[in-house]
């Protein structure tokens, strides 16, 4: 089938590459001409495991092409996906200017029947607004081309997006009961058939329900994370261990283990934005989503938990201290720094005079720019007392470091040399924002351990570091 994608961002590129991979003829449009040139050369502007290989293979086999001309994309196919960004406004609502602008451009160049598939994350009612823009544009042209608007939200996890698309757990399609809507449904069932050959994964519903489904899914997952973080903070107060509690409640099949991990707060492009947008949607119709308001507030507070532990141990003045930081992206297998907890933690430490030496296997450059932006406003009030630097390796971060902070659970950080850490860190302290390590084991190595909702063991209760060195 011939498919057009408007928007060469995260969702657009994954959608384009995966649809081309199963044999479709895909044309992806982006307004950034320099980006289009790089994409046609097989260079992905984002880090996502497997994406660049998929782009290069399908470019080579001529199933995928990129263009900066939207008229070319509109003329290319009957199926046109809108995959542009919907960034949050100051009030938390989703900014739809890019989505609606694409609708106007489609109307300008439309010829014949088109199915406009909205894959961007948008508030309930956006499908109708897109349809209004299309009708308005066609009237201005005095044209009568038929169309229908479909909601097809994405459920891609950063770091596993390719597998999520090729092996989806559900495909949600929001259509109407008109003949055009039913034709669109038949076309999309054919388009998605290669991804559900073993069993039916498609859920069809009305457009508004499909739009709400996307927000509801992300809000539910954010709520689970927020709830576990709240329980973790309680566990510390009453002498319980959240990891043992997690095992106890996750074994209940009604609850399960997914998204039950306590940590230093969630981030990324979806959960923070979508929770706020859903709260705003409810406000617009006079409803107060009190649970989600609490989740949003709790998550902002959770990003400071490690800072509070550091201050409690070393005091508020950190001007003579150096902290190693492992992990910067909001989650592993991505270079996405949006709403990452590391940004809050690093900024707070730098403002208190600390030097932060950080490493991330893929997000180093993105982190450098993000922290430059975050700290710029504080420089207006005078010179910063501390310093943030991205290092070339995780070992480099430990040079003259007083303590270690773990912000992202990359695999390479899960089994470090604890003996080396004990010898290297001046204050022998590890602040584990993702509960990667066993407190008792670190105590054996003489390390002070601070996790999230964990019971810390007093250091040096087992063998001494020297005894372990001799034993090894």
C-alpha cells in the first residue's frame, strides 16, 4: 500500500520505518530540509535501538523516502498519517497548532478521497477540529474531495518502539459509521494485517474514545509509578523495604509487576505532558481529576528525593563536593532528556556549589544542551557556584568524586566493581535512584547506601574491604 507520514519526529520515523519494513511504499514528510537530507542518507536524528538499521534497509530497497514538500506527501497516498508534536502550553493543555496546520496544508493539496489518520497524541475532540480545518480549506478552494478523519494513537515505549510497533499488544482505531469511515477501517485493517497475523489485536471504537484511550493509558501508568514512589517514601519512615513490598503486591495477578518500580520520578515526552493535558481537558468540562493532580505533584516532589538525601548527609553547602552521576536520559535505551530526573538533581546540586561529573552512553550531548538551558536562567542572578560536566566514560566520572548518584538504569550500570567504588569514592556513598543494588552487599564493601524506600545496612557489617580484596 502507499502511505504518507507527515512529521519526521519519534513517532513519525518509527511508523514510517515499520510500515515500509512490511512492504508498504512510504513517503515521510518533514519541514526541516536539512533533516530530510540526513534521513535520505540513512542517518537517524534520534537514538532508538534498531531504527537506523530499519531506515537504511528500506531506503536501500526503495520502500521508504523522505521529502520536505507536503504536497508531494499528500499526492503520494490515500492514507495520510499526522505524526507531528503536541507540546504542552503553560497551562498544561496540548498545543495543537502543528496538527491543525498540517490539516490546512492537506486541504490545500488534496485530490480525491483521503483518510487522515491522527497518530499524534491529542485531546478529545481534536479529530473534529481537524475535520473542520479540512472542510474549511476545501471550501476556500471550492473543492469537494471526500475525506474521513481517524484516530490511531501510538503506544510506543522509547527504547523498545520498533518491537512495540512490529508486535503490538493492541491497535486502536477510532472511526465513525459513515461509508467513508467504514472504507477507512477496511484500508487500515489491511495496512495493519501483517502486525496481527497470530491473533486479533485491533480495537475499533469512536474517535473520541480512541483519543481518550491514549491519555488514559499513560495516566494509569504514571499513577502506578507515583503510587509506588509514595509507598517507597512511607517504607523508609516505618522501616520497611519497598522491593520486598513490590514482590508481595506484584504477585497478585490483579496487580502484576509492570510499572511497580519505585525511583526518583518519571520523565520523558509522554507521561508528564499527557497527565497535565488530561487534567486540563477535565478542567475544560468542569471536572477535577484529583488523583492525577496528586500524581503530577508527587512526581515533581519525587525528583528531589535524592537531593534531600544528599543534603541530609552532607549539609546544604556542597561547594567543596564532587558527585559522579551515572545515567542522564529519562530511561535507558534513549537519548531523550525531556523531563528527566537527572536534570532536576544536577541543577539543584550545581546551585548548591557542587561539581557534577556525569556520564550517559547515548544522551551526553543532549544532556549537555539541556543543562546549559536549565542553568542559563540562574546565571542571570550571578555566577553559578558549581559546575556540570559530561564525561567520556563512567569511570571518568569517579575522578575525585565524593559520592555516586545513579539516575538511569542502563544495563552497564547494574553490576559495577563495588570494591573499586569503595576505594575511589571519598565519602563511600552511593545514592541509588533506581534501586539497582543490594544494600547489604554494598555494606559489605564499606559503602553507605541510600536507595528509594530501601532499608540501608550499616557499612562494614560483613567482611572488611581488605579481607575481600585478599579473598579475590
